[in-house]
C-alpha cells in the first residue's frame, strides 16, 4: 500500500467487488443517459447528509476545477445510469473519518485499478474534513479539493505530483492548508493526462454489464 495521506488504494484492490457491494441497488431501475454525452458523469452519494447547499457548492467548485483543466463533468445524485460504464465515476461521501488503517488521517480514498476503466469509485471522509475546518466557506473549498483530488486519482492513477492539487501532503498542513482557502488546480501535464483519460472513457464507451447494477 503506497503512503498517501489522501488515500489511494493499491491496484491489487478489486474495485468491482467493493463497488458492487456499495452501490448495488442504488442504481436499479434508473433513467439512462445518452451514450453520446460529452461530459464525464460524476455520481455523488451523500451518505454523510451534508447540510444545505454545501455539497452543491462544492460540486460547482470541483466542476470548475476540472473545467479549467479542459475536462467537462456533469454532477448528479444517485439514480442516474449511463449506457457507457466507462463514462461514469462514483463519489461516496461518508460521515466518518478515515476507515483506512494504513492512512488514518486520510480525507478520501480512490479505488484505483490497474485497468483505468475500472477505476471509478472514490470515498470522501467528511468526518475528517469537518475536523479541519471552521467556516462554511472552508468546508466547501476543502470538500471540493478533496473530491477533485480523489476523482483526479481515478483518471490519473495513484501517483502524486509536485503541483497544487495532486500533491500528497497538502491536507496535513492543518489550519494553514491552502486546500481550504481556495480551489487548487491540476498542473498542465495533469490536465493533458486528464483530457486523454476522459476522452478514452467517453470514446471507447465500455458498455454496462446488464448483470451489474453498478456503473
Ligand atoms: Zn492522493
């Protein structure tokens, strides 16, 4: 397991079995989006019951972070299916702190597969985020950055960089962390990789397995 304060599971994790266990039943009998969508669909499950508009504001910020990197995203709640499994990513917001024994301070974890198209699920530990913020604004910004970081892992893989958003340690800077003051950015190289990964997922359109209820 690599050291990752934000949490990235090693490729030997079987994301499918875990993901199925988490989302099975949530997507059943849901409307279907067109396979021709030009945006990645990010399906957010708010298990933490985040109040008011905090989550929606964070989603807007996260969408803007990806937009600035050239990648279009569409954010939805549970209940949306897409004919292309590869074009959907899942974000589950948990009320707990880290559940990772090897990374107890993690704010999130992306389940990264050695097959990129199978990396589609990230967990966000809202309990840990809430412990590091005071104001609503800080909550929105930190939540947005954590979501963007973990979704970034789903598209870029498990490695960190020396840039802003995909650093491994910014979350551990406590009260002085820039991650709760303003949205962070992907660097240029990451933006190119993101665009390639998004294009591949959208263009190859790996169809859903009709026997699976998860994306
Ligand atoms: Zn990370």
